[in-house]
C-alpha cells in the first residue's frame, strides 16, 4: 500500500520534478488509479481479505469460498499483490500490515464497507470530471435535498469506519465518561452517528440529539440500536443549512464531516447557530478533511476537495479558515487535536 500512496502527487513530488524522469510508471499509476480502487472494491465485496485472514490463502480456496471465477480471482489477487495490498509466495496469498489492520471484517479498523460502497456511490460522477470543469452542472448537486435524501442513507454506513476511531479518541481526550459525565451532545448531520456513538459508549449518562433529514434519521435509528446505545439518543429532523439549533442547550456540538459540504458563508452561519446552542464553556467538535495552508497535502484532504467538486458540493478548508470562522462566531480557544487515527486533526473550540 505504501508504494501506491507514493504515486499520489505531493509537494515533495513537485520538487522531484526538476530531475529527469526515469520512466512513465508514476504517471501511468496515477492515470490508471481507478484500476486499484475497483480491485479493492471487488475484493472487499467478495470478502477476499477476510477469507485470507481465516486461512483460505490459495486461489482455489478463495474462489471456492467466495463463489467467484477462479481466473478472475487470481488476476485480482495478483493485482493487489503487485501494489502491496497483499503478499504472494509460491501461490499462497497473505495480508500486508495495512490489509490486516483495515480490510478484515469485524476488526476495529475495518474499512471494507467504505471500499465496497463509497466507490460505487461516487465513481460515476468522477467519470464526469472532464466535462464538469467546463460545466459544473454536469455533476449531481450534493446539497440538493432531494438528492441528499437518496444519497446519504446509502453513504452513512460506508463512511462509519472512518469516524468511529477518531471520535473515540476525541471523546477520551475530552474526558467523556471520566472527568465529564452526563454531557448533552448535539450531533449535527448525525448520519450514522459515528461521531457520537463513542461518546455514548464512554458515558452511559450522556444524552445525544441526532439532527438530520428524515430519511437519514430512519437509518440512524437502526444503527444506534445495533450498537446498543439507542436509549441515549433522541432525534430531531431538520435542515442544518438554516434551522435554529437551540439556545444554551448543549455541552458539546459535533460537526462530523459537515463543513466540506458548505460554502465559507454557510459555515460561518452554521458556527454562529452552533455557538448559540452551546452553554457557557461548551465546545464544538469539528471533524473534517483539513489540508495545509497551501493545499499541497495531506493527499486525502486535498483530493477530497476534487471529490466534492465532482459531487456538486463545496471544498476542503485549511485551519486558518476554521479559526477565522470560529472567531467570527464568538468562540475563544481553538485546539487542533491529533487523534492519531485520521488524516486530519479534530478541531475543538470553546465558548
């Protein structure tokens, strides 16, 4: 996996461009990057990684258990070995440390739902990038409520693995369940509740209000029940773009992967309504893709801005913009907390 990621353009790659190229491999890898994404999606769908973890390590064993075509199975497994997702020795496949940590179902870091589902939800629009640069109306409007009602209930389960770990680290950092008990939390754009379920798990006395559109909340209710924390949740349907969030009603407001879908002006407005919803001394927790100030990295945060463009959404924003919006909304101290489980820091600001 590490070799694949080195193909992503970075500031260091830009500096290296001054040296004569040694061949086209780096550019070819980037040009055909969707090959790798589709292999990961297919392998996740057919549970190849989980089967290998369970001891089925040959083509015949994997294809037999997965009920897949042996030839197709072999070429996909070889392709994943070629890009260091798998290992291969003498016809036996194994998991690299990345695959072992993130691609085996049921493990804490399992990202297979995202690889299987998220790619399928965005793949078609990425194919329209060339046309969208000339005419952005060629891509679906991410923020249109009719499209949102169709898109987000499918999305929220896929992206949950990306939130649960960082959210748990954030809850621990804030002392939830240890120094602080009985917190009142508003999770705006709650989705799959990945950013609030860890708060509920750490503090049985926590009370969480999930705010989202009705079709999303129907799925949210099922998810929190599956995690066994449904008694701690209540729900409120609404439009985060305009609805009042309350006044001095919450100790913590969570904006988990919300701000990239909004314009700068919309983020300013949302943070002002968030500020009003918090009690004195309350905190807002912002989780998002945060690029550096020049927008040259980290790669995922920068490339996600392109994803937002092709989905008809907005952008990813550097820390300086968040600080300006938070100051304008009346927040005081701002902290960038490194969860060590994510591509970007979590932003915590206090009233």
